C-alpha cells in the first residue's frame, strides 16, 4: 500500500506524520523482512527521492543513506539494487547539501566506484551518473572524492572503454572534468594515464564528440589549475598542441585555443618556452588564428599577441615566420562582421608589439614582401574609420617606426 502511495511522488511535507514514514521504510530494509518487502521499501524510497522538496529531508533521515548504500553493496537481487542505485542518484541530483553529504563519506564513494563495475547496465549507469552529480560538490568534497583509492583510474577506464555505452563514457569524462580544481589538480596530475586518455578522446578517439569536448575542457582546467612548476607541464603543453592539430571538432578547438591563451598569459617562462619549442606549435596556432569561428580565432589571436609582447624571445620567432606575418596582415585588412573588427584590432596590436621590438622589427624588414604588406596594413588601419582612435594613432606610429627600414 505504501509503495503504491509513493508512486504519486508527493512532497513529504504535505503528509501528516511523514517523520514516521521514512524510518519505517529504513527499518523494513534493515529488518528481517522478506525480499518482496525489501523490494517494496526500496521502490518506495526511490519514488519518494524524485521530488526536489524531499531530497534534503531524506538524506538527513537517520540511517537512510547507509541503508541505500548497503543495498548497493550487498548480495541482493538485481531489482532491489536497481531501485537503491536510482534512489542514490536522485538524492545526489540538484541538491547541493546532499552532494556534499554523500561525497564527504569515503565509504559511499568506494561503494559507488565498485558499483561502476556492476554487470547490470542500469545499476552501473546509475552509479556513474551519481558520480557526475557528486563531482560538482564543494571543493573539500572534491578533494575527498579524488583521494578515494581506484576511483580516478576507474573513471579513466570507463571514458576510453569502447564496449561501454557512449553516454556513460561522456558522463565519466564529464565527472573527471568537474573534479579538476586548484586543490585537486596536483593529485590528478600524478596519474600517468590522465593526459593520455584525455588527449585520445579530444583528438577523436572513439569518434565521440561530446566526450571529446569534455576531455578538452578538462585539459583547459588543468592548465588553469595546475601549479606552474608541476612535473607534467611539458606533457600538458604537448597534449594541447596535439589536440589543436587534430581539428576533431570546433568545440574542441575552442577549448584548445583557450588553453593556449592561458599558457601565454600566466607569466610562466617554462610553460611559454616549452610551448614555443613544441614541434608544429606556431603552424597550429596560425591555423587557429585563421579559423572562421570567433570563439576559436579570438583566443588564438590573443595568445599570439601575448607571445609578440615577449620581446627578445618568442616575438622574434613570430616576426621571422612569413606564414604568421601574412596571416596577421590579411586579418588586419579584413572587413565584415563584428568579430572581424575585433580580429582586426588584435592583429594590428600584435603587429605593433613586434614593431616596437628592434630585433623583431629588423626580422620583418628582412622579408621584402612581408615588410611592404605590414606597412600597408598599418597605414590602412591608421587611416580607417575604426572606433578605436588610440589604436589608429598607434598604427600610424608603427608606420613611422618601420618606414625608415624601407630605405
């Protein structure tokens, strides 16, 4: 009778003596009841866990969470464990206090990690989805989750398992991405296969675009959150270059271009030099700067500008590249949509940064065609009707710096 009533998915607050109901159901599971009674109680708990208003109350009911995780861990029939897994997933969804409460227990996380290996697809899927919900818990709880032995390796295994359901591979990758923060990045960086798996997925491994996007986002978060002197920085840079070169899909390139921009703006000389020296880096960056999508092009141009401001270092490499200078000139002369105007300004700013550096300026002058085109681009922009008056004046000053080298 209670199970049929629970099917109505009513808010517990609207029921008289509701404080008696939940302990009664927990007792029915934990007592000496038969399997049918346990199944009815588990099903009732699962249905009651669906309404948002019930979630916090249920999680705070003494013994209820232990009861559900006990069902997951115990040798109960599949139909009972399915209801327990779904109830746990419901309680962890859209309720921050519940997420933090569940994530704070290493035993709960260990049970979920073990349950992700279950032979039943529904039980396994519910456990993985629960981990996705928990991965957005507070920072302290994220640290607790990452510290659970074997969990990260299990998520990595699911993410690259071609025999697993595609949506569960995406969920596992999403959970990994959400777990990355400043407090967990160092610990996650110690996993030797982390970057290998993320690179494999981002470059189109398993041909799963949603998983590739989540993996690329995870790498961007690693760039932002990891310590600048961490040991895996070199591998991280190589991974970003490989992802950007793969061109698997536009969304992946968006995250790759943002990661490159972050690397150029964080002020770490080791990261910058590793990136500049990486094979094919500038070729890849040039292609990203030409990309038609503004969310790929703009971060890439901003990264190139940051490298050009680095006088005496990467600026000289940029100035010596005919492909890069040609791309900058073409972008500076482009007219059209609003994002084209933004790209024009970034290109002009980059050229000006190079023009103010004597070695880079001489490198530009040594390339006859590039030099003339660069002067033309600056002159054109300086006499244009662009709203940025200060930048137009700077472009004219750039012409004054470069023009003497024409003789």
